[in-house]
């Protein structure tokens, strides 16, 4: 944390997202993956996976993070 290693936070968020999927908390998993996508866009493959699997709660969670942050980014 103090040396700027954000990868640990990304790994922790991914771990909690996996746990959320296993415990059927798709909205929470989507939010966590959405937060990761802000830092590592290649994780958006999970959103494509959710789209093909019709996991609407997961997509809603990711969109709840990505849409406002994307709009804020465009505004600035």
C-alpha cells in the first residue's frame, strides 16, 4: 500500500468478486469487477462473459460503476 502497489488491491477485489459469485451475489461481483475495470480495462472480458451468460445483475453492478465514472471522465 505504501509503495504504490495497487495490484494487491486489484487482487483482493478479484478474490472478493470470485467469492461473491460463488455465494450468488452477482451484483456485488459486478461492482467489484467494475472497479477493477477502471484500472485494468482488459477485465471487461468478464462483462462480455456476463452478457453471453445473461447475468443481468452482474452487468448492472458493473454498469453502476463504469457508467458514472465514464461520464465523469468525459466531463473532465
